[in-house]
């Protein structure tokens, strides 16, 4: 059973690679559509379209808090939403850079 120890990490690495590939492809296609209508201000739009996944991620965090979690109290909520905001901001910057450089 020793070879199954690293299976979840390899699956997570594969899904992370697919996320980067899909982000790059979607951003290239959206930037192409923007450039085809001769809108040459593509820099910020490519960054925002790459990082838009973080907005959906933060929306899911609200869904998880309402439906799944049993958290109550101001301290728990402030820690939960604060740390998730920091994580979503990091994901936004990472995927925005992927989108911009692709």
C-alpha cells in the first residue's frame, strides 16, 4: 500500500495543471475576441478574465458557509472570511498572471 500514499497529491497536481491550462486557453480566446473588435486595451481585461475564477471561488465560500458549515460567532466568521479572502486574492493574482502572460 506504500505506492498509494502519494496518489491524492498527484491527482491534486494534475487538477492544478488542468486549471492553469484552461485559464490560459480561455484568456487567450477572450483576448482574441477583444482584439478582433479593435479594442487594444487588453492588458487589464486579460488579467481580470484570468483571475475571475477567484470571484466564483469566494461566492462558493458564502454558499459553503450558509449550507454546509455550522459556524457561529463573530470571531469564527471573521477568521473564516478573512483567511478565505486572502486565499482568493492569492488565487486571483496567480491566475491573473497566468492569463496575462499567456
